[in-house]
């Protein structure tokens, strides 16, 4: 049996996590919540906080 590599399939690095904008208490709050989730092993929560922070950046910055 011969196996072939999938055509057009490329792995890439996930996007970098967003960071808090200096002086923004809302950004800082979200980043702290993300780190708390990470410390509990709640990686779904980490992902949710990343989405929340990206949305906040789009709305507030």
C-alpha cells in the first residue's frame, strides 16, 4: 500500500496572542483573565480571552 501526502496542505504557526495596549485597563483585565485560565489548564478559556481581546482592540483601539 502506497500513501501519498495531501496536496495543497500546509501547516503554519498559529497567530501570536494579542497583548494589552499600554494604559488600557480593559486590555489588562482580559490578559489577566487569560493567564488565570491558562494556569487552570482551561485552554478553551485562553482561546476565548484571545478572541475577546482581539474584538476589544477592534472596538476600542
